[in-house]
C-alpha cells in the first residue's frame, strides 16, 4: 500500500500538471508557490506536534497530530492558483471555491487507513471551524476531536506570520494580539492562553527575535528543534 506522502504527491502532481496544461500559468511561479506552501506546512506540522505535547498528548499522539497537520491544506491543489495567489480580497464566489479545499483535502486522504487517515481527514476537512460554529461548515469545535482546535490555532498563527499575496508577514506581537482578540470568538480562551504562553516559551528558549528576522517562520521551526532535543 502506498504511503500517505506518495498518495498526496501523486494527486498533487497530477493536479498541477492539469493546471499547467489548461491555464497556461508560469511554471516557475507555481513551483515557488508549491515550495512556499510545503515549507509552511512543515512548520504547521512541527509546531502542532510541539503544542500537542505541551497540552498533554502522548508522544505517539502528538506525532500523529503533527503528521496529519502537514497535510491540512492539501486540498488547495484543486483550487485555481489565481484564487490562492490573488493579491486582494476574494469575492463571495471565490471564497466559496476556496472553502472547498477542505472537502477536497478529505477526499484526497480517503484511501489512507488507520488512525493517521482518520486524524488527517478530520484536520483537512475541519481546520477552519471555530468554537462559535461560524467557520466554513458551521460545526462547533466542541463537536470535533480535541486535537482539531490546536491544529487550527497553529495554522492561523503560521498564516499570519507568513507573507501572503494580499498581506505582509505580521510581527510576533501583532499576531499574538490578534489571537487574543479571537478568544471565545474562534478559539476557546484557555486554548489561546496556553498557545500564547507556549509561543513565548519557545521564543525565550531559542533566543531568536522574530520581528527582526527576514524569514520569521523559520524561527518557529528552529525553536522546535531546540525544544525537542
């Protein structure tokens, strides 16, 4: 049986080939976007695993959550690059298309068996849900597995800290302040408090100053290696 990575890579490569052939996009631009997304996914996976350990999940559980988190956005392979890379706000119709990356992701992971398959599909489909049931599919996180909100807050943090076509990278303090405003809006207050404390902890241990680094997300990845060593 093919591994999770082999299944995803085959589907991703097929979809990208289809996009190149039918949309006439610049191949170099797509390769850069794919590499950036891959790097970001690795960071989401790594921080999710670390945060899971901080929250009391076992090493095996945390490793499983981290592996699943790496593929949380795999469904974006089925979204038109002109939407993903749009330098301005999405229209309502474009947003409805973007939302579908969660469903596509769950479908792409359908053949993955065992615990990893269950966790990966759940993360892919529901990582945009929140505690007030105002997310993509209006499912309150109280009805979802306990690992889902932790991946969701990590994904939000990494997305804000990373540059996007429509926004620059946010400084650390601005990012944490935003997460604080989302307490009891998107995330439960205790989760936000634990996550902010966790981020301060790994920054302190790494002695890295995020707001002066040209690529701040690499700080988190480096921090994780220090914490886990």
